[in-house]
């Protein structure tokens, strides 16, 4: 039974990782498409970098959340102390990245609501 649950958790974690990859890839593609007009036609527009950073940062935050969720799902079934330590390190790094990215986005776009105000 434990092997079945481990396989199920692994499959779910892989599916969540695919979603994370798609979200980050989409955000990167959108950012690249946003940069092209400015590079190719030398379009001068005030604040375009800031707007691009905010949009891309939002996709990155979402992707990081999904990646962390995948790591948590993967470690649910009978984790060893090594697994728990690795998850703690990964969670700390991703939370650190997420916190500072969110803070940068709030500074750049004051219209963004902090996560505590989204509910």
C-alpha cells in the first residue's frame, strides 16, 4: 500500500512540476515578447522595464509556489530525516526568493495587493 501511495505522490508531484514549468515558461515567453519591440524598433516608452519586471515576477512567484507544492507532495510518504532536511532547505530557499521577489514587486507596483489582502 505504501508503494502505491509513493507512486501516486510521485505522479502528482511530477504533474505539479509540469504546471510550474509551464507557468514560468509562459512568463518568460511573455517577457521576451515584451522586450522584442523595444530592442528591434527602439521603441522608447516610459516604465516599460518596470511593467515587464512586475508581470514576469508575478509568473515567477506563481511558478515557485507550484514547485514548492511539488516538493511537499513528494516528501509526504515516509520521509527520511535526509528527505526532511532537503525539503526544509528547498522550502527555505524558495520562501526566501518568493519573499524578496514579492517585496520588490510591491515596491515597483504599489497597486499590487499584498498576499494577506487577497482573501
